[in-house]
C-alpha cells in the first residue's frame, strides 16, 4: 500500500528572500553610474553653462583685453580670464534637479526600501557631479589654448587646475542638494545658481585684486572665491605657488564644509519624513 506524504512545506521566511546589502563602494558606484548614464539624456542641464562660460570668456577678452593690458605691461588678460570662465562653467552643474524628480515620482522612497546605504545615495550623485564638472572644463581649456593661453605650471598644472575646479563644483553642489532634499521643488533647485553671482562678481573676476578699491576690495578680501581664483590663476600665470594654492584649497574646504553639512542634514530630514 502506497502512502502519500501530506506534509505541508514550511513557508519561506521573508528574511530568506531579502536582498543582501552590497558593499558601500558598490552602492556609491551604482548611484554614480545611474547619474552619469542620465547625463546624455539631459544635455540641457550641461550645455547652457558651457555656452555661457564660453560666451563671457570671449566677450570679456574682446571688451577688456586692450584696456587692461595697456595699463599693466606684460599682463595676459586671456590667461587671467580663463579661471573666471571655468567657474562660470562648472558652478551649479549637478544632478540635484534629477534628485528632485526622483523624490517627486517616488523613486527616492522606493530606493530607501532597499538595503542601499543612505549616505551612498548622496555621495553617488556628488561623485557623478565631480566627473561631469571635470569634463566640462575641457571645452573652455581648449578655447584658451587656441587663443594662446599657456600654463606656467606645465601639464601637471593643467591636471591640478581641472581637479581644483572639480572640487569647487563639488563644494558648491552641496547647496543645490540641500535645497532639493529640503524642498523637493525643481524651481528652487534651478535658482540655486543665483547664490553664486555675489561670490563671483564681488571679487577679482575681471581685474586684478590690486586694482580693486573701497568697499569692493574689502568684500573681496573675505570672499572665498577670491582665493580660489588666485589659486587657479597661479597655475596659469605664475607656476606652482604653494601659498596661493593652499589658500584656494582652504577656501574650497570652508565652502564645502558648510554646503555638505546642509545637504547631509537635509538628507537626514528627508529620510525621517520618508
């Protein structure tokens, strides 16, 4: 006589099918890769800043080059203006707008249900921003070389120039992410670039610092972008000036410390609300 086994299989425990956490670096790389893959589909976020930077680079040279060089013998205004153009091109270029869309369509909340590290969500976007910012310096540098700009610091100076510009882009991007995570409003994120205009124009962006007078000189003295510009210009015009480069790195670090504190605080708030 044949017996039939009527034993009911034990139900599969939810923990048995739960996704296992990957490594932290893998999480960061996954988020950064997704952000970078989206860049070709969102070129309107990167083309206008480069166009504006190239436009002002050419216009400022055409407008002020003769006037400045005639009053300062041996002065190369094209080399002087290139760091200003670079900062116009890379400042505010970030994936913060895309992160807002992720918040609005619910993807961000679904991401929080996965085992991915919360910190990696933000760091992945920031890593992608640095890569994009470094790439965006290339067209401006190429135009500068075509116009005759030469780096006194040599090829290594070009690399240091690009890395310093990328670090500044990272430092400023924190403000955009803080606004994105705090408000979830795309319009507010797009307007975050306006924060940079006082930084750039209340400094030695168009004439050497020694030519500034009165209140503008006083404001430029406490403006961190002044020291960033001087550090970038030292690589182009004066070679390796470690004191100026050190001040530039310190200025970027100070701005970055404030922006990163704001954006990570906004991330914690968004996670608690989620």
